[in-house]
C-alpha cells in the first residue's frame, strides 16, 4: 500500500509540473509538398501569459504515403537550425524545395527542426500602438530557453542527441545553447559566427558593449531601424537599381548598395576587423552572392530586434564569458564554416574555448559574411558540405 501511495504521489507531482509549465501550444499549421513528400510544420508556443511572448517551432520532415511524418526509426536524427540576426527559420528555406538547406537535409532523412524568435510577425509601427516592453527580456538567455524547449521536443521523439547549428546569430545562439547544456548535443555547425573574442580584438568592442548596456538601462528595448534599412536597400537595388538612392545623395540604388555591401566595416560597425558583407566591386557587382536568394533572405527579416540580443552578443565579443563559460565541457564534433572576409579566422578565439578535439574547418577565403548565406551554387557550397560532415561525424554517433 505504501508503494502504491508513493507511485500515486509521483504521478500527481508530475501532472502538476506539466500543468504548471509556462509553455503552451497556441497553433499548429502544416504545408505539404506532395511531389517531394515533405512536410513543413509550424507550432506557435506561448510562454507565460503575455501574448507578446510567443516563438515558433518549425519542423521539416519526410512524409509517408499517408502524409504523416516518417517514424523516428526511419529517420537518421534531428538537426535544430537557429536563425541569424533579425531573421527567422525562413532563412533556411530560401530557394526551391530540395535545394534550401532545410529541405535538402530533410530529403536526406534528417528531421529538421527550427526556431523563429518572438519578434517574428511584428511590423514597422506595431510598437507605436502595442506594448512592446516584453522585449526587455529578449536577450540570449530567453532565446536559449526557447531553444531548450525545441531540443527537448526533438530529443524525446528520437531518443538521441540532436545537432544544433545556424548562420551568423544562429551560430552565436548555438554556442550559447551548447554552453547551457554541454552534454545535450551530438554536434554543432557554427556557420559564420562567434560569441567570444580575446585580445587584441575584444578591446575593439568594449565601447559597443557599454553602449548597448546603457541603451537598455535607459529603457530602450528594441531597434526598429537596422533590418528595415537592409530590407529596403536590397529591395531598391533589385527593383529600381538606376533610381536615386534615398540613403546617399548623388548615388543610384545600385551604387549605394554595392558600396555598402562590399566595403569593409571595421569594429564597432562590423563584427570583426575587415568585416565585409559580400565580395564585389562597383563595376562587376557581387562576385559570389546569388541575388535572387539574397532578396528572399532579406524579405524574411523582422522589423524589430531586441536591444538585449545586441547587448549580449556584443559584450561576448568584448570578452564577457556569460554565455561561453562552460564550453570546455563540450567534447562533440564541430563543423566551423568561416568566410575569409566575415568572422573568418577571428572565430578561432571562440573555437579555442571548446573541449572538443574534433573541429572541422570549412573556409571560403574570398567570401564576405553574406556570401556564405546566399551563395551561387548553393547546393555545392552549403548543402553538400554540411551533409558530408554529418555523414562522417554524426551519423555514426546516431547509429550507436
């Protein structure tokens, strides 16, 4: 009888814990590609009671003949893709189905999960009429908590550790997620990003770190200029290249955009010394970027970005270890994708913090940061190298 009562108490406590969970599914939608037999799922998750505190969990997966996701035993494992700055999971859906990294990996038997942050869906002007004070808390810690929900979901389904990775801020968030749970991931794809620099680079970000801290302390919790500017600049370049630029008197939209995107932006404007968005020149244009993909990439960007996220990663680049202080406990394989004119070799400061002895470097020396996001020959440059690394380093772990 005592044993039965004890079991009942455990069940009661577990039931209470589940009911007290701050995470609640608000909506679920699915888009089915019947030709490729792929399903794209979106689940909106409410955290707590403030309706602003919602993020989206994504899943792209192969389907069976009844348009249901394949059983976990028929899939290799899970890969969680995290978005770049001001971006959403749509980052990994640019291009035709089967060629975007999310759909390519899914067609190769990987259960692809993704994350879109809480700013998704906010449009310019929303915070003039809505209460956006919730953004105060949308720093790396909040993002990592959201990612942890997705990790648990994937792990419970597959009973094996997922891979985590992403481009730019997605790499930064991957570092922070691994730092939070060093033993919870089978591998990491750090795609043009870093969350820590040492001397002599970290000193270049000291003032920027202090600036964002002061901005946040003063009650300014969001930026609504940076990503709308990028969207506008790309749109004007693509749609009306020879019209006068609204951003620079005397230059056309084409001239301004090429000047901006191909010029080095040293710290604090750029995330590394010599940081360049794309390789190119005013005569020949962009060397490596696929402009059609670039436009798709730009149009999925959010209009608002939390100041807290700028603060946290800029202070990491300034040498703070808040989100990198446990990386030595991570021993798994890493795939480091580095653009020579982006984060490039400066990512080595961050790689040195890991306890892993298995780091594969994939370097494109002539690329700028954005070149590694939307390159020409996308399948050859992005999809196939990631899959080859997974086949060599992760699939054997998933089979154990």
